[in-house]
C-alpha cells in the first residue's frame, strides 16, 4: 500500500500523486476525499479506548457495517490511473481516520436532528457520546479534519475537480440509531427481515437536492454512465438519498459548481 505524503495522526492521511511530466510545484488538479475512510479495526479501537462515555455492547459491529469499506482503495487506484493517463497532472487523496461510529466528518455537526432525517442520513454526533471530555476530543478532531479538507479544496488548480467517494452496503436498511443500535442492527439483518430491504444501485451519483435540482457535472456523468454500461453496471442519480445541506459534501459541491461529484459504489 502506498504510504501517505502527509499524516495528522488518527485524523487524516494525505496522498499526493504526480504524473511523470508534472513540474512538481503546480497545485493538484484532482482531489478525492474519503470522509468515511476509517475502515480498519484499529481505527475503531484507538478511539473506543479513549472515550469515557458508556458504549453500546458490540458497537464494533456497527462500525464495520457503517463505514465505507474499499472506498480508499478505489480512490487511490483512480488517482493512480489519473496521473498515468495525464502525465502533466497531479492528484491528492484525503482519507479520514476518524470513525463515524463516534462523529461523522461528512456532517455539519450543528445541524438539527430533523435536518439529518430529512436528508436520509445518520446523525453527525452519535447519541452514545455523552461525556464532556469525549465531546471536546471528537469536536477537536472533526475541526482539524474539516480544515485539512477545506485547505486541500482551496489549494486545487484553477480548474481543479473534486470527487467525494463513498461505498455503501447492498441494501437500504432502516435502523434506529440510538443506544440500542447493535440490537437494532442484528434484528435488521436476520434473514426474514433483511429480505425486505430494497437493493441499492450498483453506482449512485448523489447530486439532486431536495427540490430536484441536479448539481452534478453533466458531461462527466454521461461519460461515467457510458463506461459503466460497457461493463453491464448501472448508474443511478440520487436514488438512495439526496445531496443535502446537512452534509459537508453540499458545501464542496456549492464551492466547486460543475467541478465536484459525489459517488456511492455498492
């Protein structure tokens, strides 16, 4: 595995890839962000051992279901292909190492519970985090990660682009995220219940807002759809959930109109 070019321990790994003809000083042309990149068991244990709040028994099960397994590897390979095919360009991959099991770095922490519900997304701060010292620790890490992403976005080349890459489970599972999350999750995955959940698209562009406005770069989406169709893969548009102002992805898309793409991979 490629080593990161820069790391803020337990917060973010940054990988800078340059093409063979890149001048080594120009700003990156592409930024791939993985806000749910804490996928290693060690990511969970590092925080679980620090927090004082009583955690639900078996919470690591929720961690493994609710993180974006494989997203970092896909992003890194995409960046490698990008600079191989464009030798005079460069790309940055940012991988968050803060488990969303505790705090979600793709959420606006001050958004209301109603906003998260409207957007069809899990909360920014999980309800089992109650200790004041834990809240201070998590908010501090969240702010440092958010600052790193914002600086990377603002440091892109003048026509640079950003990809917000996620992976998700095969089904849309309706689970109450509360102190009984593990019990709720296990019940949801019992065979008779799991069979009732709808299957998600293989790929889903998350680009339509609550009013139906599409914020995706159209030509890029059509090219992606064409390439996926060649492999008999489907591409949906906001079939799983909308792009919502309660997420940080919304801010990136607004900041880079026509140059940002949010993608879910099943």
